């Protein structure tokens, strides 16, 4: 589900128009090239962190040498950095000392661009030349540069936080700084993380420890706050989607329910500049449909695969991993219960599994804070799979997980976000609630456009394929009221009281009401898609029934035609005609399709839609 990282020419033109790219980086003469100097020997940071990885980390670093050279990998322990990327949210600065007023304004404009590229977050490497060499600065110049950087951020209403500082060539140091600016129309920067893994892996317990701020007692106490139904408490198994939040302030301090005694979800959202929204998904195989629907419908930015050190990668965990890979979603792994069993065998299983499925990713075991920052940078380049080993009872390794979540950025580029916001509203309904004195409430994801209170919308499709007019009354995000929702954000909506509503169901959509009869939306029973079969034990023929997931849609469909052949098998691709069995759905070309039946699965993209007869408007 990951958006394409390609950049259009218009974005490049906008970038170059902001400032002269031929101008020297900071208005100062750069120091002589020290390419031949020994800059790979580092002293330890003041916090006493080891700069050299342990045996597990060393093997991961050696494997990283094979990563494609066009990927930006920020890792000080490599001895140098790749050349500064022209696009993206990473900026190199050799030094920032007493710039002129004109130069300062230029630097502020440059920072504004980097923040826009990083969806409100930018990474500044201080003491690093454009070519990626770690020149380093003495203490006085470094402090002056950090002060200037803070002034630049203040000019834009942003905050700065030093992620790490390394010493090179004696007393000279380089620093990595996170600059964060909350968009003017938002309370905070949000990252959605889906939590996957087999039953009894410790998913709900891990979320309980992270969001409640108290360790588990070894008997499942921490997970009780995550459950929504009595049968979940009695069985200890999650059966539905549970949403929890973890906040961070400008300096990376955790804001959760333990922040103070009377903390609420609304206060966590208000106090946080960075908000991580977890979706706790079911691990038992019988709830696989609900899990796949959440991954397809809510479009999380990342997936967190939780496995037990003793249980390893069982069948459900492997199934979850294959679905994440099919949706092209970046992911990381958390190995729990390390206080009981060593995680070494599970780590080896993961390495073998990644090699088997051929996804060209390298396992990277994170053991200290420096590796957390490197893992966060490499996560965006889609080359490594960060692995964290934790214990929910002793708390071992949890600080590395929270630090990683703090530096994790939304994977949607700013240009893509702006493009989606300019389109007409499209809200996918995933959940339906009934609240006393409010009425029906729908929860889901705004895929396109900008949605505001009192906005006229069309909801459907109805059984005949047509849509019904409604008005949005109130909006809630992260359990707090808000007035506007933008593309890529999840929310809950209520409707104007006393207005007539059709029978609501999951899979419906809310579309902007343009008032133009020619733009009237209609549902469809038939659609065509270009599909690829990831796995099937035999072959797929015409008449094959499968469960189709398209956004929040989850319905059985029949294959009515296979273009250019009679059957398709594993690794085959073809254009296929599907027919929904139950009722019409709203589908448009370009939507991603995931179909599965047992262990059989395939992916594809909708290429053509055949709306129901628009004259049949007798719902």
C-alpha cells in the first residue's frame, strides 16, 4: 500500500525555484577535503553508548554493504555518508555560524522545503559536507551551529531535538538533529502502525505496556486495557480492531496514560507533537479476514510484527508477513518474552524466512540508541527490517522501541499528500457504532480530499447501486473532537440528528456531494483487474470464488473471465473479470486488490469498472 517514492519534475522545479542550488552550501568556505584522513575511528558519546555493534549488529552492518547505492542510508558508523539527496527531508550542513540576514532567510526557506518534504519532519546532519564526508566541528562551532539551527526552526514555529552526537578525528563532532513542525491545521504529526503476529505472541501485552506505562506481571495484566469485549478478556485473545495511542513531546519524552493520574486520550493528543496510533489486530487464524480488512482499509504507514522468542515464526506469523509484503508495506519486528527464552533462534528463523521469500531485505538487530537512529533512516529506504528484542516484564529493550517510534516518519510524501487533498472527498467506512443520544457513528479512513463539519456527502452504494444524501455533523480523531480531516487520516463521523439514513454496513463510502447529476456515483457488481497470483496449490479457473479486499471492502467475488487464457497459477499474471456475490460496492480504477482463499492469495489493481444501470434508481 505504500505510495510511490518517485518524484515528478514539477516537484524538482519547485525545489530549485526556492534558492540557487549553485550557491555555496552555507556561505562559508568548506574545509579541505579529508577524504584520506582516518575518519572511521570514533570515540564514545557522552552517554557511554558503544559505537561498535555487537556480534549481531556487526553481521547486519556487513550485509548492509550490499544495499543499492542510490538509497540514502544515514549511518555514522560507516565512516561517511552518501552524498546529500536533492529531494527528501535530509539536509547536510558543514556549519551554521553567524549567517548574514539574507543568508539566514535563505536557510529558513530551505528548512521549510525540507519540512514539507518530510511531512513536518526534517533531519539535519551538522558537521557534514554535501559530499557526505564527516568533517566535524569543534565544541564552540558546534554549539554556535546548533544555536543557529534552533533560531531557524523558531522562525518557522518548529522545534529541534538532537538525536545523536558523534566524535570524529579527536575533539571534532558531528550531530544529527530532528526538526519537527506540526502542520498549522493539525494538533500533531500522526503515524499509523498496525500490530500483527500470531496468537499468544504478546501483541496486546506490548501495547498495554507502551500505552499504560507499567510493566506486565507475567500473567497478562498489561493487556486487559486493550480488550473491548468480555470474551476477549476471558480468552485472552483479540478478536476485533483496537486503537491505542502513544504520544511524544518535542524532546522525545513519552506521553501516555502514566504521564499523570488523570490522563485521558484527548489530553495525550493535545500534549503530543508526535502521535503513534496503534491498531491491535487479531492473531488467531479464525479472525484473519478482520486482520486483512484492517490492513487494506486503514492503510497503516507501518506494520509491527510481534513474535514470541519461544514460539518463533508460526504459521499465522508467516501468513501476516506474506500479506504485509503483498501490500508492499514497510515493517519491523519486535521479539517478546526474551526474559524467558533467548531470541537467537527466532532471529535466525527471520533471516531464513526473508531470504526464502526473496524480498531483498536485511535483518538488522537493534541493540543501542545509535542503531535505533540508523534503523529509522534505513527504514525509509526499504532496505532493512529492524528487529527489537524486548521483555514486557523486565522492560528490557522497550526504550529502544519507543525511541524508534519517535523518529519514525509517515511514509507519504508531501507532494502526494497535497495531490490527494486537492481531489474530491472519499471516506471509506470500516466500522459502525451506535452511540446513545448521538445515533449511528462511522469510523474509517479519508482516502482523498478534505472533510469538514456540516459537509454534504453521499453515502452508499445501496442495494441498487445508488447513493443517499447525508450531512456530516461532528468529527472525532484519536478520541478527541476536531473540525477537519485531511487525506490519509482516520476519523469517526456522526450525522445530523433526525435525518434519514440507509442501512449502514462496512465497505460503504462517503463521497462529496457536488450537486451535479452528471457526477452521481454508482456502485458496481462487475470490475476488471490486472492480478498476479502469489500462491495457489493448483490453478485458478473461471468460476473460482475468493474473498476480495479493496480498501475497506471485504466481499466474496467470483472470477467470471480470464483474458488470454483458461487458467492462472502461482506467479502468473492476467487480466481478470470479477463479480461481487452479495451486493454492489464502490470501486474505481487504480484501487489495489487483495484476494485470498485459505492459503491461496493474489494481488492486483482495478483497471476497469462497470457501474450498475444508472436508470435503476428505485432503492
